[in-house]
């Protein structure tokens, strides 16, 4: 008993132990670097989008002083409040007036690089503020895409020189472009906006929510509370689990083959897009809904049944209200996924060039992710920054929705 | 717009019926004593409201589908229709232009021939709109009245309402089956049409992919529809490159987070991974095309591969792998957490280090769950569309060089269906055949994976 050599004293053991500890450290380091890599990619992704996107919210603008009244354009507040005010100003030759004013203040060379649609900005400024027409006012008007590239030291050398000259004269500058959030798609990166796509996304999401939420919640209630355990219920469960994992593009094929065959007139409408996304979102809501319902303790059901409630009353008066926060969290997460979805909407034709915001559920529309995809295909350099700006808008919406889901989860989550 | 009116009418009349029925039930309650009522007034109200809204909404749904056909029929029956081209694209274009103007979606027509049809369209639309409103109202009134007249103090309204609610619940859960069936039926139907034109053997085993949407649809060249390069591209990008990135990183992240990280780090890193999972695929695609692909090309150039293209399988695969990391990580997290802690504690008590415990005990025990997670991740990666559409390229190369452009099943589905080809052309229909293959493969992977997970859970419970 007394002459046992304690193994820790052995050299070989100490060596082995050292080796094992080194392996332990290596392993831990490998885990840490995996985490660091993943988070690093996330940070790199977000920061490169933000970096590019911030300049996407700006555009190169030329300062042009215009005296509208002096140029002979009759404006009064009453006329400008009409719906046809823009056409009226166009008929009076506002475009020429703007061009002329530009030549005077910028010279021939500079005026040639004013966007051809610049007069529309003047018109909308006048409509918003009729008093501008009575005096000389300096309008900030969009420069052409080529000049904007010149300002970033890209594109043709002549325009770079011109841009430098105009910039040092103080008439060409990068300004924050509020209109980006108000305009729709266009062919000129200086004139594009995100509102058309955003409105399309909102309309589509409304349809998706109205369809997927009731069906998903009711299906979850049935499966969790009433369904008898038999072959049919198994089939339903298997198909829901599989639907949740079917690639989104397959839902696009379904929408193309079924919905567009039923409603051929509604091609690229938010209605069809919303229905397609609803089929995709529904399984997510069912699965999260079932988990939330399962979490309601059976004593609640037993108590309600004991005082004489019918099975329907038990569920709709007691179980559902208690499970609702959990169901809502799942719904928001499912909706966030649907908001970022592109492929199925490409299938059903929501990729058309739509230059006006959609005015209803059946009007042709596009959505934010599809708009991002379309812009990313454009050759013009100016679209790169615009695409990043659109991505920032999309990510902000997703962040908002996920934040809401997390807030709901933390606020209402109950552990029984 | 008119269908929304129909739904609003149905709901509005339902509300009116609800109020009327409740008032009547209240009056019963006043006359007789409350104890003799078989159901509370609200249930009488719901009974009538359901009888009003459900038939009316069903009709509105059918009408939404039928009415455009009726409008078209009546326009074609008008005098102007005699001048229409017999068939084909022009006829469609004229009609749809006229319809767009008539419904206010467009302000003017390009084709002057369409001008003749604007009036007939407008007229027919408003006529059928009115007919739809009238029939909806009649159905709602008729059913509502029938239900209203049945109300008695001893009427068992509650059981009837509850039976209906139960039925609606059942219907809602059947939507899932219906969707699965719809996917299956539409894919099978179009795939059969495709295989009527192109030999299935050529499709599944051919090695040259180059459908020409502009070729003669009657006599397609079967040898241009060999899908092997697409399958290879899909597997190479989604199941090989992406998994080489995602499996080690996802697994190690999960292990570090569950076994080593202190709770504070965990509280920050887990949501960050969730954000990574929540970034839309189009953003990843943009990132791959704009940042990763040029970087890889430049790197390849500097190493000496002068033939590297700006669209490469490697770029798409790498970014896809990053996208899948959180997915693998959360699946691995779940299966490691499902291993009973007694096994872990036993190993640690025997003197094993943490990493030895993880490698020799936890991971082997959690292996079925991890493998299932990887299978689900693969099924996700091969069904991923936007990253490959934006970064992988269109050329169907059958090669092992990751620096070359490569195309995938999902890319070709998008390309075939967003092109200019007609819907009856085999090139367009090939998209459905590719979709069917994709559907079957992902279905198989999911089915096996879910079974494995279930078995695995049962083994430790």
C-alpha cells in the first residue's frame, strides 16, 4: 500500500497530460475561431452594405436658380392644387424654362448634364410650395448619371473634369435624397426610388397575413386540441412538416401553375404573390402555433371543462388567448421570412418594370427583394449604391419585425 | 375591386344578421326565463351570421374566378370581336390592353385596335359586377332569413355553431394536404407534358444542357435536354462546397456555444447567429456577386489561374455555406443538448478533458441528430435559388474546377420561366421537370432526416 508510485509524478504521464491539455486548448480555439468567423462575416456583410448604402441615399444634385414667374409660366395656388398640375406645367414649357435657367447658371456643358427629368422635381416642389414660383429660388436638381459617376471619380475623364469644376464652383454636390423613399423604379439611377417596391411588399404582406394567419392558427388548434390520433392526422402532420422544408422556388412553381391558371388577369399582382407566400408561411405558423398551444398547461383545460365549458369554449376562451403571444411570435418570424423571399415571386412574374406604385391588390407590382435583384442586374454603376440602400431599407424592416417578435416573446412568455 | 365589394357585402350582412339575431334571442330571454334557453343569445347570433357569411363568401370566391371568363365571353360576342385576329399573341395583347384601360390600370392603349374593346369591356365588367352583387345579396338574405326563422328559445344554437367551427378547423388543417397535393399534381402534370416531348432517359442521363426556347416546339432536340450538368452543379455547390464551409463552422460554433462559452457571450452570439439566418437570400446573393466573386477571381489571378471567371461555383458555394452555418449550428445545438447529461458527467468524472468528452462521448452520441441536421441543411442548400442566380452563372459546365461558372437546377428553373419562351415549349416545361426532381430529392432528404431525429429523440427519452 505504501509504495504505490503516484502516477502524477511520472514524467511520461506529465508529458501525456501536457499533450492532452494542448489538444484541449486547440479544440477550444477552433470553436472560438468558428464563432469569430461567423460573427465576423455578419459584421463584414452589414458594414459593407451600410457603407455602400449610405451613399445610395444621396445623389449628385446641381443647384439651379430659377425664377418661374419671370419665365412666363402662370402659376396660382388653385391651379397647382389640381391633380393635373404637372401636365399643366409641362404644357407651359417648364422643361424648357429649367433647361434655359441651367444653361445660364451652369453653362452649356453643365446644363447638358442636368437630368432630362429634372423639371419634374421643379414641378413637384412648386406644387408642394406654390410661393416658390413668385421669386427666384435655387432648386437642387438631379444631375445625369454620367455626371454623378464623374463626381465619384469614375466614368469618362471629361466628365470628371467637369464635375470637379462644378463642385469647386459650389453648384454640384451630394445631397441627401429624400425622394428615394418616395419615388418608384426608373431606368436612371439618379431618379429611382424605393416606394413603389415597398408599397408592393406591404400589400403582398397584407394578403399573406390575412390568409396564412387564420388558416395556420385554426389548423394548429385542430391538430393540437381535437385531432384524433389516426392515419389522416399523421398524413396532415407529415405534409405540414414537409411543406415547411420544401424549397421556396417550388411554391413559385405552384403559384405559377395553379394561381395564375385560376386568375390569369392578376399576373404580377400582390394578390397572387401574397397567396403564394401564404402557402409558404402557413406551415411555419402551424408549427410554432402548436408549440405555443402545447405549452399551455392541461390544468387550464381541465378547470374550464370542470365548470361546464364545451370543448370549443375551452379552446377559444382559454387556450387560444394564453397561447396567442407565442403564436404571434411565430407569425412575425414567418412573415419576416416571407418579406425577404424572392424566388417564388420571380416565378409568378413580379419582376416586371413597374414605374408607378401599385394602387391595389390586383395592380401590377414588384416587391423589395425583387427590386433589389433587378437593380443588382443593372450595368450602370449608380445602381450599385442604390441597391445597397434598398438592402438597408429591407434589413431595417426585417430587424424591426424580429425585434418585435423578441419583445413579444420576452414580455408575454410565461413559464407555468 | 368588385370581389372585395362582394366580401364586404357578405361580412356586412353577416354583422347585420348577427345583431338582429341577438336582439331576437334577447327578446326570447325576456319572455321566457333564462333557464329555458337552450343556448345563450350570442350563439343564436353566431348561428345566423355564419349562415349568412359562409354561403355568400363561397359564392364570392367562385364568382371571382368565373366572372372574368363571363366578361370575356360577352366581349367576344360583341360586334367588334369579328375584327380580332383569330388566335395567338396579338389577340391576347389587344384584349388585355383594352381590359387594362377599362379597369383603370392603364391610361391609354398602344394598339389602336384595342380602342374598340374598351367600351364593351367596361360595360360587361359593370354588368357582371352588378349581377355578382345582386346574387351575393340574395344568397345572404335567403340563407340568413331561413336561419333567422329557425330561432326558438329551445333552439340548440350552440351545438350547431360549434359543429360548424369544428368543421372549419378541420378544413383549415386540410389546406396543408391540399397544398402538398397541389404541388405534386401541378409538377407531375407539367412534367408528363415535358416527357411527352423529350425522352426521360435523355433528360436524366444526358450530359449536354442547352435548351433553345426559340426553337421549334413541335420537334425538340432531346439531346439538348441532358440535366446531368445541372445535377452536378447543384450537388457541387450545395452539397460539397457549401457543406465544407458549413459543417465544421456550424458544428464548432454549436460546440463552443454549448460547452465553453460563458452565458454572457452566449447571450450575444446566439442572436447574432439568428440574424445571420434571417438575412434574406437576395442580400447574400448580392454579397456573393459583388464582393466575394470578384475577390475570388482576383485571388485566382494572382495565384496564376488566368482562366478564372467572375462568376464561379466557389463564390456561390462559400456564401451559401455561410448562410447555412446558423442552421447547422442550431440543429447540432439541439442534438447535443438532447444527450443525457449523465453521459457527459460520467466522462468528465473519469478524468477526460472537455474536448475529449465532446469528441469521444457527446458527438458520437449526438451523431444521428447531427447527420439529420446536415441532411436538412443539404436539402436547404440545393433548393436555394437567389445566391446561385446572382453568383453562379448560366453556363452548364460538367467540371470539377470550382473557379469555373456552374449552373444549378434552381438557376435553370428561374431562367426557363422568366425567359421569353411560350408556356407550351419544352424548354419552359423543363423547368417543371427540374422542379419535380428537386421536390422529390428534398422531400426524401427531409423525410429521412425527420425520421432519424424522431428515432434519436426516442432513444434518449
